[in-house]
């Protein structure tokens, strides 16, 4: 899969910058999946939690519509400056990206309900269940939420666990929440670091 997903020089440079800065950039296959998902729904407004050094943002922007805006949140100002430079090298004007410095769980509550087509979370796994709740509030019907680093979700939380750490337990919990929510269509993509995705459906009418 990594051999199939091809990075150009701009993406390779952004990913290598992220590796040097230890920001854990998304893999080429994971990025290609983000681009595909954004393009599949004609995304115009996307929220990214975890700017890193810009590689995932470039993938998202390349899948989004031309007039769209990416809102990207990170706690590291150095990462966001590197990302800003990466977006510029990729040819995206400044008005295509809104960079917000801060913790995702502090920033997301200030964003508008139902105003976003896609939410991508690549932050601390221990907070994934809380990010899911925020994402479902932000997404329009038909919107997609995506969690990176979700390989642990393949391990059933219903079975015996060998004392998982907080991050692993939270990934398994968010996978269970997504799977069991009747308003979500879930999909676990075993590519890159693992992507857990779900489409938000219309709430069923009261009978």
C-alpha cells in the first residue's frame, strides 16, 4: 500500500520535516486515504486536530474543493509555522487554511455546530472518546470523522485485555462507540497507522 500511494516532492519534504521535528507525520497511504475521503464528499470545511508540520493538511487540501477552508489545531507553535511554510510551498494561498494554536478539546467547543464536512483527529489517543463527542456535534449529516493511529481498534474491547495503557484503552473505546452508534457508518482502514472512520447519518425520526 505504501508503494502505491505516491508522494510528490512537496509532500515528501513536509513528511521529512515532520519526522525531524518528531511530530509523527501521517504515512503516504494514510494521507492518500484522507484525500480520497475528503474528495468523496466534496468537502468544503474540514477540521484537523493535530497540525503537525503540514503533511496531513496538504493531503486534505488536495481532496477538498477549491474554495474550501481547512481549520487546523495544534498546541505547538513551531509545528504550525513549519506547516504554514509547507502549505505555501504546496501552492495553497493563506486564506485556505485557518491555523489555531491551542488544545483541541479547548478549541473545538468554540466551533459552529453542524458546520463541517469532515473532522480528522491525530492527537493524544487518550482523549479520542472526547474528540468523538465534539466531532459529532461539529459534523453535518453525511460528514465524516476520522481518527489516526487506530490500529489498536482492531483488538476487540469485548475480549480480555492485557492491562492496556490509557491511549490503547481509549482507542478501543472509541472504536466500540463508533461501532455501536446507530447514527454512524463505521469503517476501520488497516493502512498506515490505522484509520478509524465513520459517516454521520440522519438521526431516525421519533416513532
